[in-house]
């Protein structure tokens, strides 16, 4: 079934479509994927356009600097911008979808006033400093130390897979502030300025050739105590807020993109003759149903977030678990459509997407971790031993 939208929601959709039709033709060409300073400039310029037009932080609360829109308006925005081919958040990803919502939910009034407006305007970029070489899926095993020294923490350690570190102004950083506490209880969430002395950033190249990740080495970096979000040693709870946004609402625009890809794959299969394969047709039909169901689950998660003060619940893990698997299946189907002659041609559409899809069952919490969360927090099963 399709949602029945109210007259006001359809009016909002119409205004948004008109604005997109007016501004998108005037955008400059997208920069080279390898030119991160240019990509930052492109992404932040688009964010500023959204801000000036009243679409930045559409679903954020008014006291956080947002528009206070309803969940349905937020979904309309995501659907229409994706359908129109508007730029994605890009380098603004961590600030807009992870750090910003976390600060809005957990930060002090002063922290919200300092960090949220620059995120919404596109003035500042954030990166995520969570994973470490020895603490990926088991994030609570992190070892990066933060020792209190007066009004500062002195931070030493290493982070890996730090998204957009090479162009970021700030880092949402997890550190261990009590090495003697149980591993989930001795962690704090800090906002670290990326221009602080002692930070070394080394870009990492993915199999797809991109460098949106980096290693970050921290050598006695001083971070003001006032930059801590939440209480000292309460960082694991704050982190669960961050990850609930990452798993529950950060991927919603991509669901729309995947639905468009299913349609495009069906059209390509009809063009190149592979539509005659009944197995492929059934696979594309099932994927079409999968992404329609995920869109409904997205609506439920966003609605729940609105009812609970803006933070998605454990159902976010259900979405993330199924979406990451479905995305991989989608691009495996793309390889079938392209055939042996096109599936490994990096210049062909969908080939790089197929490579990047392999990371989705790891990024934002592995599928194994998501299954544990679903089992324990939704189904009420006992913890494994």
C-alpha cells in the first residue's frame, strides 16, 4: 500500500520539487573523487544552499537549530532529493547524521550552540574516531587513553577507518578515561579539534580506489574537558545514541537510491537480453519487494525516533542488518545483469557500488553485532556466554 499524505505534506512536496528544479541545473560539475578539498567545498556549498532555503536539519528540533519538521516531511525530503539526483551529504555525513544528532540529544546548551549551527550551515566538517586496529566489532575494547590534566584531557592512541579525517575540523572521539573500570564503563565521548598538535592523519585507500577513510595517530593531544559530551565514563551510553542514528536513520536516502537501482537494472536487463532469464527476473522482483519493505521500516524507525525524543530505538539494528545484506544482494544482481564482460569494468555503472557494498555488513556495527542486539534487546533472549 502507499501512504496517504495530507494536503499540507503534498504542498511541502510541491515546494521542494519546485526548488530542486530551479537550483539543480545551476550546480557546478562534481569534482574528482580523489580531490577531497574540492569535494568538501562542493558538499559544504550544497549544505549552505539547503540552509539558506530552510531545508537544513529539516527534522532536527527547533531548539537544536532545525526546522522541527514531521517524520513524514523528513522522508518526503529524502525521497524527493534522491529522485531528483540532488547531491548527497558527502563530507557532511558524520556531522549531519552522527555527531550533530548526538550533540542535539546529549549536549549542553552551550555545546549545541557552539557546534550545531556550523554543521547545519556547512561551515565545519566532522569525522568519526571510534574504531581501532584492536577494537572494531568489539568497540568497547578500545585502548586510546585520555588522562585528565587540569582542564584538559591528554589523549594518546590510534584510530582507524576514520571517515573524512583528512578534511575534517572536528572528530567525535571515543577514549578510555578509566582503565580500571569494566570496559563498557570507562569510556568518554569527546569532540576533538582536528588542528590540535599531536594529530597525524594517514589516508587509507579502499578496494574501490577511494580515500574517505584514514588512520589517525594521537600523540598527547590536548582536548578541553568542556568538549566532553555526557559525563566522564558515560561515553558508552552516549555512543549508543550515536550508533542508533548511524544504524537507524543515516541510511534512509540510500534506500530510495537502491529502489531506483532496481528499476535501472531491470531496464538494462531488458536492453541487453538478460531479462529472458527467469531466475534473474525473480531475483530483481524479490529485491524490489525487499527495498519497499525497508522503506516502510524506515518510516517506522523515524516515527519512533520522533516519539522518543529524536533517538532511534533498537529497531534500528533490524533495519541496518537487513539493509546491509539487501544492498550486497542488489549489486550481486547488478553483476549478473552486466555479465562477465562488464562486471569487472570499473568504468561501468554499478561496479564500484558492488565493491563498496561489501563493507556494509561491517560498517556501523557488523551483522553479527546487530543480531546480538536484536536477540537481546528486542527478543529478550539471554546473552551468549
